C-alpha cells in the first residue's frame, strides 16, 4: 500500500506487538509527555498520521512510527486515529523505520538506541557500513554503541542507563582497561573525577601500558604535563558544526577539534611524530 495514503483506523484494531523501538514510555516523564501531547492533539488535532505495519482491512495492526501519538489518542478516549500503512514488511525494515523516526523526536534512552543499533549491526553481518547506509548514522557513532555493547561491564552499562556517565567516559574506561573488566570498573569510578586532559592521558597510559594497575594509571593521568593553550575565534557556523559533530560522535568538542587539527597537520606533513 502507498505509505502516503492516510486512513481513519479504529484504535481497537491496533495491538502493540513490540515493533516500535521505544521501551521507555512507562516512565513518569514519558507519561507526562504523553498527557501533554494528548492535550495538544485535543486542541490542534493530529498533525502527522502514525505508520502501521500490515495491510488495511486485515487487523490487528502494529505501530511502527507514532506510538506516543497512539497512546495520546487512547488517553483522550478517541475511537479512531489517522494512519498510513507500511504493508507487510520484515522486522528489520520495521526497526529501521522506527529507529529513524524516533531519533528525530523525543530523546531516546541509551538502552533503546544501543539495542536497535546492535541488532542492525548483527543483522547486516557485523558490517557497520551497511548500518550507516540504512540509518544515516556516522560510523563513529555506530562503533561507539557496538563497542560498549560488546566490551562494557554491566556496571558501566547501568551507569550509562542512569545518565551517571557519558558514552565518551565509558569508551575511555574500556580503552584504558584494555580488556580487563575489573580494571574498567575501578577506572570508571575515578575517571569521572578527572579533567578532560587527565582523561586523555589515562587512555594513552592504559593503551601503552596494558599491564599497569588501575591506581597506577590514575596516578599517571594526574601527573602534570606541559601543554600549550590556543584561543580560537571561530565563525558561528563552524562552532555550530563542531558542537553538532561532537554530540553525534559522543566526543568532547575540544578533543574533536584537536584531533581534526592534528590529522590535518599530519596529512600535510607539518606534523611528523617520532
């Protein structure tokens, strides 16, 4: 069926079957957002139809895109909702539609994004470029989620889920521990207390000395190191682009700027490391 054809569908014909990528709609904050959305729909109507999986006239249907809008209609006690149909598509295609739509809307939690990206990664034979092709996400972002899913300890994953640490710090602990999960758990507790310069030195020290103990790596990271500071006056659009890239790549903006500058200097033979 043409996905642009909008139809009135009875809510009673829709049964949520887990196709939608979101799993965080029962949290107090999400419930509050759904009530707010319901009030908006009550005043302004549904501005964008939901997308259902299946063929019109052959219920039950599942919600691929628009689960919050569907729940808002239930809250309002509506009988029908405007919807388009994807037809009978496979699970991977449904996941891609749901992931793409939700990433552009209310912020998704780490666990939902991670589960979706790693599921797609495995589906495409561990080919990160296929995931990029079908989602538009950067290779660095995909690698971040895959690395954390594969190598992070349960403690680190829980800290990410609870928004107590960033993805960047999680990756730093993984890199610095070099496969030693007990060391990673010790490092993550101390890593969040370090400055960004100390965090960088921690990772470098851990990768260069994989047999070093966690307390030794922390001590090394805290040692003073001579560095030069340069203040740059960037055009607004360049600064905005850096901010967007840093957020999407889960990397500190200063680290991204330094890495970009270093790579350019190396490429053009201005920086030769011994």
